[in-house]
């Protein structure tokens, strides 16, 4: 097997990973609640001169479904959307001390959907098929106590017939970078229910018992722009682990 063949295989694997990474996260935008400041209108287009569709009143709650420049895309109903200038929306005191059962179930449902999609992309990735081992992140439990929102996941590997080895990372490819994106997306969704602290704990199942692997913590600031929360959340998340290189090997 020549050097050119091996290099070609490596390049194809890297290219496949880049496509997979982009496809998985490019269009993810988790809906979030916002509160209207001072009163305004939902507009047909992200333009101050656009047609006014619905009047919004001070303190009214709206569902944010996206962003476009200086406007938030908001839901009018299940099939109609409009736009509101960002200056009229705040995320302070959203659901504070009143996280309803409905909102709690919605957040947990969103988390499970994100994990299902993430695991499906990992399973379909040629990189892992070639290695013969597929990492998976499973929902385990969550706790809400009024000030903290704790989420627990289980990290495991699913081995397939042509298993080659236990390593799932190398100098060119690091699973932890993709896992970071997953963590930020989960934190972004968890903030639908306002709390003082959010924590995601990833566990492994060794010898029939669950053991801590890595933990991530976020202390939020609800006045941050949503684009900062979505695109640059890494600046506000702390990671805790005793593992030298997390996610480089199967647990």
C-alpha cells in the first residue's frame, strides 16, 4: 500500500468529517423565549418600514426562532413568522421561578432530539465506520432545583464488526471539538428555563457503575446578545475533568 494511497485516504476522511461537522450544526437554532420591552410590532420583513403584522406589549413573552442582522425572527403561530428589532427583546426574568411543567418537558424533549440527531450523524460518519467504533452520547437524567439545572449524559462507544482499535481521535481529528459544539447547543436550549447555574455532566459506565468523566458549567448572563450565546459560548463555559485528553479513546 503506497504512501500516496494512504495520504489520499486521510484527505478523504478529513473532508468527510468537515462535511459532517458543517451539516450537523449549520442550521441548528433552538427556539427560546424572550420578553418584550416597551411595546412594539412584529414586522413582515426585517426592515423598520415593513408592514406591521401584530402589536406586542411590554412584558409580553414571544418565541424567538432565529436572527437576521438586528432583528429576531419570532413565531406568530405554528406556521407564520415575523421580525422584531433586537432592542425590544430582553432575556432577563424569562420563566424565573415559574418554569412550568410544559416548558420543562419541552426543554427535555429538545435535548433528546439534539442527542438523537448528533448520534445519528456520528453513526453515519465514514470516519467512525472506518475505525469500527462509533461514539454515542445518551440522555441519562436531569434535575431542576430552582437555582441549578443539571443534565447528565452517558458517553459510550458502539463497536461494529470491523473493529480495529479503541482510539477515536488523532492529531488531525479531535472528537472533543465536535462534542464542545454539542455542549454549547445543549446549554443554549437549557436556558429556556432561567437558572443561576447550568451543568452538563458526562458519565461513563465502567464495571456496571456510572462514573464521572467530564463536566461543563455555565453561569449565564441573560442580557447577552443571543448571537454571542450561540456563536461564542465557549468564552463562558468551564470544563472540569481528570482525564488528560477527553474523548480521544472509548471509555
